[in-house]
């Protein structure tokens, strides 16, 4: 909601937008104040940020295999006292989940199954022309000011990055910026297949509507299977080894990661 107001306040003004959204302007201003001064947030919110950074660290170290139980066990081993419900809540809110055994329960009325696009790639990451197949993904970078995320879209035919974005928020705005950049770079191509994993950012209504409006065809891989988006995972690995780990041992935040990515 705050992002929506930020996007439209120059055209309509903050107070008129707040009246339509049925919130008080003070709520918006308070949210902006806390955004600029995180130390003013509630103690629980600050703890959540700290716990989340540790959860992501442990989850990444496990190569994205650990679920809430194993993540919490590792946190306890590291000397962090945290309730399992807190770990489960934070992992659920940020779409972090471990590898699951078995095929799981199949239902016929799953909303996710109805909305999710099919896997049109089936691990065949080859293309015979530009703008036939794009792959999208993002990766995590640990900095001294918290986690930073870099998202990419790659053209499979030329193995070129068409769009990228560095952000301290793992949200739809981040991946939307990359999609817009790729579409503009290739002059609004039609019938290109866009393949991603099942991250909530890529399944959001705004993102899928943008693809539909621009004639981009969605393809979505399976949950928790990196092979279903192997090419993007390879690019992420090269980026991490040749840029992030090679150039510096410690990153301060979005700005220096963004500058290094640009260069």
C-alpha cells in the first residue's frame, strides 16, 4: 500500500489517495518514518528482521534444503533462542521452504494449481532464435546492512542478461522492474516464453498481468527443484562467484552491490 501511494502521490496527492484506500495519512507517514528509521520500529519487528537474516543464512547454507524444523535446530545450535512458530511464520511470509519428501497430496480445487502456468520448458534450455525463451530468477547477497537481492532475466539464445535489479526487498516491484527493462530492451517482443520458478513474486497478479498484456508467455517450474530453472541457477552461480565473492569479502548494502553489478 505504501509503494502504491509512492507511485501515485505526485499525480493525485497523498491525502486523496488515503481517502480512497480508507487509511489515515498519518498511517502512511508513520510507515515512511519507520522505513527511513528502522530503529524506531517495534522490538518484535526488529527481532523479526534479525531472525529472518539468520533464517536465510542457514537456509542458503543448506542449499535451500532445510525446512522450519531444521532451520530452528541450527539456530539453537548457534545460540539463538527462538520459537518454532516464529521460524515457521517468517519462512511462510517470505516464501522460504525446504525440500519436501514424496509427491504430496493432490487436490482438484487448489487455487495455486488453477493459477499456475504450465512448465513449457521441461528442462530443455535451448533456443533457435532471440526472444524465444527467457529465464528469470534472483539470488541473495549478505551485506553488513542486511540481505540484498539481485534479480535477472536472461535470453537463452544469446545467453545475455536483458534486465537486472538490485534491491533490499524481495518483492514484486523488484522483479517487475527487471521484466519492464527486458521488454523495453527487446522492443516489446511477442510470444517469448518467460520461465521462472514458483516464487510468489513471479506468480503475483501484477506480474502475470504484465506478461499477458505484453504478449509474454508464462512458464513455471516445480517447487524446490533447481533443475527446472537450471540455466538461471547457473547465471546466479557465476554472478556470485565472479562478482560477489571475487570482488569483495564484505558488502555494505544495495548501493555497492548495484555498482559492482553494473560494472
